[in-house]
């Protein structure tokens, strides 16, 4: 039995090689791996002795030779194959232990050049892996060091590796090489600054953790991260307390974080089931927290809270009396962290780059039955040059400040979505209704119920899409709302403008909608 070993990740390779030799396996090796084995006094034959051809082109060509690949691909049960090997004086290779040039580690280094990246594209490794995997019935192929013990145990116990294990290892090889090639393609796309949606979309992610279940207990789930250092994302957060994040925790927290990133001033966002339920901005983070909490003291129960400033002891003392699922902040005062950690179930996350936005060309993916719909993320808020006052009365500076605040909030409210705001505080949110007037009425009713009857007096209203009728303006007027921001673009815009003028409500068009489904 012969084994070919050529690895970049040399962890555990010396121990494996010793065990194989003790089982009577002849070793073939290349370059740095051969040197490592010889330093450990492990007998091995260099590949060039098998091929009769020296390594060349700075090691770019070592194993790309018929003496290697015929030994891998020959089907032992095929007499013709075996006769050809005998005629060519080629021996079979029964075990292949290969892992690839560290392309991922290379491109993730700061300042890496394109030349360095390209030089770390492995050619011979994937070719050997694919050859061995294709002939899995006869060849055991190992790409992952965590499988060394499994293979050794079967060789020791049975003198061979089971077909089922070989098939498992084959599958693992093609998953590995597929991810490897996808990383290369993604790197090259970025190098070319190619922002197009490709004809064939391939993506690769690394598993962070398995989850107990998905949205519901009968659904399997896992959390994966994109390859690369995604600063400012949940995959970069450090968990300081609590159980592992659930599927719903991650989904809801991500939505809260993306809304938080719209704000530069001290801001707190409370979120429940993917919708904001309380948002507050202020000159300091304590007042921002008080605003967010006061906006909806009911829905915040069991919710997510994210802050873009350090979480202080004063805030922690208020939070300790509320059941919260997840809290995320860029940092925590020592005493605040100690206090919150006394609540063992609250998940506390530290995210240093909490305000760092996503790449505007990042993909937003939605799986549909039989396919996938893909778009770039909704990275824009509005074009201030396109803001247009369409009513006789323009909003005051204070109203415009609140309109822009409300516009940030409604961008992250499920459609049809309405957000009401006053003094940089959300005072009513109407998410996910099947018509816009219901969303408006819901937001107004929630403001009265959750804050007070005067909550909407002097407030502003933001709508994620245009008003097809003037009924929302009617509802806004009855609630005492003084200004409205919406995309505009309805064939009946004039109806809403006329109604606003009748009631002295200022209306601003953004020219940009923010549907969120």
C-alpha cells in the first residue's frame, strides 16, 4: 500500500506518517512535506524519484505526471487498466493526503499583492484530490486533518478503509475544492472591481455553529460566515454572556444593527421580530436609551437592543429589570458588564466596529422554491439633492430633523411600513400591513396606547413608499402630525399634496423608496 502526502497545513502530519509506516504503508512526498518527514526520520520517497522528472518552475510542477495520476485513477477492478499500469511500470497509489496552498490566509493578509495571491493558487493539489476522489472505490483521499484518526482507526482495526468512509471523504474533497475555487473567483471579481451580477453565481461560507433549531423547533439550522474579515458584522462580535445565539436572535439582531448604522449621533435601537419597536437619538447614550425604551415598553420585552456608544452602569441598572434576549454595544463599562452578567440568560455581545457599514455591493439573497433572487443591499438612504418640498408650507428645521430621523427608521420597517417620530424618538411604528392606511392607523394607535394621547401631536410621519390615496394624510391630520416624508411618484400625488395644503401639513418627496419584504 502506498500513500502520497503533500500538505501545506502540517499539523498532525508527522504523527500520521509514523502510524502509516508502522502499518507497512510506503510513503511518497513532495517539497516541504518531504523535508518535514525526513527531519522526523520517517522513510519517504520523493515524488521526483517516482516520476523520473525533477520538480521545476519553482515547484509549480511536481505531481502533474502520468506516473502519479495513472496510479490514482486506475480502477483496480478493470483488468485493462491494471495491464496498462504494468506495461508502463506504474504502481498504484492507495492513499492521498493533500491540503492546499493557503490561498484564503494569503488574501486575508493586509497589503497582499495580486502576484502573491495568484502564486498561492494551488494547481497540483486540487488535481490530485480530484483524481483520487473520482476513484474513491480504490483510493482513500484525506483533505482535512480532523479525518486522520478516523482513517487510522479503520486501517488498524480492519486493514482497510471502508467504502462508506471513502465515499464520505470523496464528498468532502469536492466540497473543499469547490469552496477553494469559489474563493479564487470571488477574489478575482473584486480585483477587477466587477460589480455585475454574474451568469453563474457561486458563493462559499464557513460554518460558525450548528443551532438547536431554526425559526421553529422542527427546522434544522446553522450559522455561516462569509470568508474574510467582515468588521462590524455579527460574525465579528465577541459574546460576553448568555447562551449561543439562536436563528431568530441572529436575524433580528442583524436587522437592528443595520438600522443603527444609519446614525452617527448616540442612538439606541430596540427590535422585535425583525422590526424596530423603539429608536432614540440624543446628545448622550443614556438619554437615547430612555427614548428608545419609552417608545414601546411592551414590545421591547424579549427583544434586541443595540447601542452605538459604550453601555454605562446607569443603562445597565435600567436594563436589569427587563427581559432582553440580546444586547450589543461597542464596549461596556466594567460595572455595567458585571451587573448584566448576573442575568445568566441575556446574550451580551461586544462589537467594536458597530458603526461600520456593509460594502454597498454586498448581495442580499432570498431563497425561493427552485431558485434564488439576488440584489445588492439597500445601501442608500436618500439623495439630499433630490429632496423636494411639494407643499405650500416647508418643514421647519426641527421638523426636517425629525423627518430625516423617521426616514432612517422606516427604511428598516417591513412594508407596508410607517414610522412616526418626534424629538428624534420613534413614537409609533406600523409594520407589514397589506395597505398603507392600515399601517398609518396602526402607528398612530400604538403611539397613543404605548406613550400617551399627545404622542403624535407635532410629530412627523415617514412612509417607505408613496401614498396612492390621500387617506393617510387624513389620518395624519387627525392625529396632529405636522410633516410627512415619502418617496412620491404616485399618479395621485396631487391628491395628497392638495390635502396636505388644506391642513397645513408640510410634505417632502425623497424620490427613493425603501420596500422591505
